C-alpha cells in the first residue's frame, strides 16, 4: 500500500509524495523533525500543522480531497 503525503509551506506552495508503506514512519519522522514549519498531511489527515492555522488546515484538508492523486506508483525521491 502507498500513502499520499502532501507538504504545505507557509507561502501556500505544496509538494506531493507517494510513499511506500514500509517508508511512511521514517517519512513522517523526518518531516516532523527537519521540516517542522511545513504542514504535513498523510492520507488526508494533518499530522503536523507547521505554520498553518486551524482554518488553513481545514481548507487544505478539503483541497487535498479534491486533488484526485494517483497513489499507484511511489515517488522515486521524497521531497
């Protein structure tokens, strides 16, 4: 199983990664530790709010739901 990871920066830009199940725990730990200012959503749930406020987190959750991201092929590199 692959997971959809979306990182959202304070300026509103974002990056999407498709993360293999066996890498997801390390991916989450890395992002929380080294990208703490970036919000992190995994499979639609916010795991780190970063610089986003509560309202922005809600907007991004809704936006991610509508992205129709294909998770069938994992990213070769994670950003």
